[in-house]
């Protein structure tokens, strides 16, 4: 009985009466092959899955580079009308990296979102929040119109009709040294609360803000160090 128990608990396959056992062998060939096949399958699955997973979630951790840019002086802007400004949204690729922002001074009678040091000016992105077509400001109607699928935004850039899922994105703005600076883009929900920038088609109201998670790059306010110097005025 004691010998049987010893045989059962022995590490040798021969002691455990395993079919095809060899003397001195601790793992049966069947178990070894099974383990090898499982390990190979695991490696193959990881080789397919990990790159796809990394591709899917890496944008969440991506830090978007940004730099402040001078877009004019305070005298260039009024409260009641938008000025169209060509801005650089991707550095170093020339015209392809340029876009349009619609800029005006904050109008306290209309702009009721809380005042902070970055919103003394309102700068709206021209990218439609349905699928990204460029919107156009129609001054007579005080509306932003998207030509692609009929999206309409009101004077503050909030959705007034059509398929866009959230208001037009905005830019951090700053007035320093007698110049107006435009900073990185951020997104807003229908109450104009600020979120890190999302892509078109990603709603930010209700569950949308969780379905389309924030990137970590603008969860903090942008640094205002190293603002570009104003252009030198030559006499
Ligand atoms: S892209 Fe603007 S409404 Fe569709």
C-alpha cells in the first residue's frame, strides 16, 4: 500500500505506470507535445492580437504636439463678427497642415460658459463634427453650414440641425504681449464643457464621453511657457 502511494506520487513516469514511460523520464511525451502545441498556439495568437490591440489603444496615450501661434492683435477682432484665420494644425508639412479657424472676442451677453484665462476669445474649428468636412460661416444667417450633409451650427458653434454629434471644436486662446495667440484644440459637449480633443462623429454627451475615451494629452491645461515672440517691427 505504502509502495503504491510512493509510485503514485513519484515524479518519474515509469513509477506512475504511464503508458510508454521511459526510465528516468519525468514528463510523458504526450504531455510534452501537448504543452508545446499549446505554447506555440499561444505565441501565434499573441503575434496576431498584440499588434492589433496596440494599434487600437495607442491613440489614447498619444501626446499630440502643439505650439501656440500668433494670429493677430486684439484690434483685429470684434465680439459680434467672426474673422477667418488660416492656422497651422500640423507642423512641418506645409499647406497640407493648415486649416481655418473662426475667431472673435468673447461676447459676455452671448458666451455664458464660465470665463477663464483661455477663453477671452472664441476660436472655432472649421471641421464639421459629423464626418469632418469644412464648415463655412454664413454671416447673414449667423450660422455655420456644412456642405456635405447639411449640418448647421449656431453663432456659438452649437449644433442647430443636421447630423453633427457635438458642437464645433474650439482652440485655447491667450492674449499676451499685445498679441492674440491660438493654442491647441479641444472638444466640447452640448453644454460647452471642455474635453480633450476627439474625432468627428464622437459624441460627448451622456455615455458618449465614456465610449470615446479621452486622450491624456490635454487633460491638463496647455503650458504657456515658450510662447513665440511677437514679430520684430522694423522701422
Ligand atoms: S460632414 Fe458635416 S454634416 Fe456631414
